C-alpha cells in the first residue's frame, strides 16, 4: 500500500483525496486510524480561515483532524510503543498536509497514549483534544479542593469534561447551560446550575456570594462570565482573541491545547475508572465528512461526531 485516503481543507469544505502513505520518523508512530473526532476547530481549517485568524500561514490546503484512535502499525526509532498497540493521540500542529481525519496518521510519540480498554475507538477518539483542553484550562485556573469554579457551556464536549475533572479534584462547580441540560450537568458533578435564560453573573452570585474563584468560559460568553468571578479571581477563555479586559484585578488568560502524553494517560485512567464520560453523537464514513461538518455547524449536539475510515 503506497497511498491512503485523507481529508484536506482550505477551500471551504473538507475534500477527500488520495495521499502518500506517511512514514514514521524518529520519535514518531504511525497509527492506522479507526476513528477520528470532528471538532469545531476542524470547521475553521476546512473553511481556510486559519491564516485570517493568525494561526497559520496562507497555504493552498491543510490537513484536517486533531483526534485519532487506532492501532500502531509502524514505529520510528526512539519510541516505546510497539506495533499492534491500541492508542489515542493528538495531531496538534496546524500546517501539516494530512492529519487525523485520514486512514493513517503519523504522530509524535509524546502526543500518544494507550487507548482506554473499556470504550470503543469512536468514543476514545473524542478524548484527546477536548480532554486535554479541559485539563489544561482547569490547571490554569489554579482552583483547588473546596474552591469554586464557573463552567459555561457545561453540556458541551469541553464543558462536560471540565465539570467532571473539577469534581474529581474536589472543586465546587457552578454549571451554566440550557435549562434542558440541568440533569445532565448535575450528573457530571455540578453542585449548582444556572440556566442560560437567567442573568449569568447575578445567577452565579446568588448561589456563590461574592462570586466564584474562577471561570472557564467554554461557551465564549466573555464579560458576563467575567462578571461572575470574584475580585482578584481568574478567568480562562478557550478562544484566541476573545478574552475580556481583566477588570477588578482578575487574572485573564487564554488556554489553547497542547500535546501532553502524561495528561492524556491520566485522562485515559479516569475513563477506565468511570470518572470521565465520553459521548458520541453520531458516526460518519470519511466520504461523508462534509455532512458531518455541516451537522456540527448547526449546533445543539450533545457529544462529538466521529469519522470512521
């Protein structure tokens, strides 16, 4: 086999092409992809918006896909993985010609961990990008056991992981989401719930007098979420260029994902322990990627869409 099918973007929609089969170099593994998650970031890649956001150079095309679950089928020198291992991994770089939404993907070994043994590849593929984003955002808040945290978009993929990870760490969570999602996010471990229809800052402060210690703004609400944070607290945004002004002595930061094999392995451990919920909304074959991207763009999903080569 000298070629594979892979998705590329840059012209407005994902395009399925025949591409050279990649080879694992030093410190890398090649993974035969069993499932690849579809994330909102993929829509920007497909649309060719990376350069306009200042995230990448202007190129004719970009590989699509960050999340992969599959089986190692080639290892480069200097790696501890072996052929045949089931793994999950993150293809983090943006300017690669081909990424996770393909039949094969080459990943740096520090971006890979053993796959959870108790879930399907489709479910496992929803973990790396969103799980690592949630983990790293929670770390950035600095909130420890007994502290209070607001999570906006708490019913979404990143928001759900945030609530569960915070609860595991003993953090008391105020979850903000649509009214219909209250039972869901309380099941993730939220102590308080503020429906989207309620004024966010006033709702949070009615439940946590003085405001929460920190907020992670997964729903990109900006100032209303910042207004729910106590003076001198911490606000973490997840979208470049969307962070509000650090009013009232708050610490305002933006967290974008990075590879971390140790953190990914811990996330896998939590999945296997039943402490982290992986949600798949639907699966599509690679040739139906445009349908999956369009469905994601409509919004309202609970769980990730997944491409199955």
